[in-house]
C-alpha cells in the first residue's frame, strides 16, 4: 500500500539502513515472502531498489542477510544482482561472513555461494582481508571446518597470508584443532602457494605454529608439524625453543620422548643445552617441574649435566609474577622441598655413570639444614 502511494523504497533511517536492510535482518528471514513482495511491487510501479545500498557501517542488505543466516534470502538477493564481492567499511566481504559461521552445514551453503557466483560470471576476491588482516581462510580455520578449508583452497585461497597479528591459518589451527585441518592446508593449496611456511612467526611472542601447538598442549598438531620437518630449534621472543616448552609442562606423559624420536627419524639435531633469555636450559625446567621421564630423555640426548645448577627460589616466583607458565605452581611437599634445595645447591654427579631422571629429582628433594 505505502509503495503504491509513493513511499521511497530506498529511504535510509538514522543508521543508513534502507527498508531492504530491515527486511533482511528479521529473525524469520523471508519465510512470509515479504522480500519477494517488496521487489514485486517495486517492479510493478517502476521503482528501482538499491540492492547494494550501504548502511553507516558499509553493510549491504546481503551482508545483513548473511549475518542472520537466511540462506533462501541470500540466494534471492544474489540472483537479483546483489554484489557478492563488496566489502563493508571493516573490510568484511560476503565470503568472510559465510566462512565465519560455526556450523558444519555451512559448507553446503559455501558451495551454493560459489555456484551462484560461477553461474553469474562473477569473480570473487578469495584472499580479501578485513581490517584485522584476516582472509576468509583465516575465519574458516577459526571455525574449524575441514571441508570449508579445502573448498577455499581449491578456489585459490592463499595459506601463506598472515593477518595483522602475524598469524597464518596454520598457526590458528595449531592451537586446539585436529591435525586434519593442517593436512588440508598443505594438501589442497595450489602449487604457486607451496611450500606452506611451517615456521612463520606470529607477533605474539614471536611464536611459530610449533610453539603454539605445544603451549596449548595440542599433541596431535605437534606430532604433525615435527613429521613435516619444521624447525625444532626455533626460538620465540623469550628465547624459548619448543624443547623449553616441553619441559615447562606439568605432565610427564612421554611428549619429550616422542619429540626426540621424530626429530631423530628426520635426521635433525636438537640444541638440548640452549638457554632462554633468563639463562635457563630445558634440563633446568624439567627438573624444576619434576618431570623424571623428560629428564631421562634429555640426558639420553646428551644434555650437559656437568654445569647444571638449580635456579634460586626467586626465579620461580618471578616467573609467576610475569604470568609465564612454569607448569602448575604447587604448594605441596614436593615443590617445597625442591625450592629449598634450590638455595645454592648443585647436583652432585658421580663419576661412574650418569644419574637417571628420578635420581636427580630425588637429590632435588634434599632439604638443606
């Protein structure tokens, strides 16, 4: 009625949204056919709908429909000529919005999205970045959908692109995702994008994907990276190597043995006595965290015990104040004994044989008078 009496179908409100924006942000989408009716009446009276009108944030009606997940309405808008490549003022394209959704069923809509664009002869900016430097592939890595990652890579997504924080898609999936996602990043990437860098450093502490996987206790990703010959000696901004991180864990679950086993298989060398920026070696960290199996693995790989000494007690609490993890700070008997022994006490090694990890830790429990 209003349209037929001359109402402007493109008049924006105070935040720049047109009537079409408002239709697209309704929870029910177009279940009642309102969008189709809106276009039908506008066609009837000869009024063109500004289908790509921008709000004050630069969002088009297609952006709004995608944010709401109204798949039927999205397809309707695209077939009516909505631009599926336009970015809003935050650099977010419709493809970004498709890829940031967390439901696995979205892969079906992604394929539909690609199919409609192909049908209409449109070329998408597959590697467009938002204001945080993230590509659609970054967002797919965050949502953790393997099929979506593979679909983007087959379309030419570049797995080497780092965002504003220096994080690549590989770095993202190494936090807590399955190694299947990392495998997809390597398997499906186009030849011109290979090799995918395994040791790219993020701005956060200068971490590599291996550092990130270890810090987040992602054993699956750790093994995956090591088997693909990433650098086992890379250092972050604190001078910590992956081995330092292994030795700072609270669990003595065989990860150190696995680490050395894979590195040995790949004929790589590991710097077992390297010191971080505070002068601490992996062996010192392993003893401080009471990890006998890890200590054994280090000694088997020729960690230097001759110059070993316990850090002063202030070292442990200083790290806690800095928010750096030293395993779980325990208040029980074994941590108490260890720290008392650390007051200037050096390990006394016999000349006959190298002590085992549990023997070193037993000596660490000596309480000085």
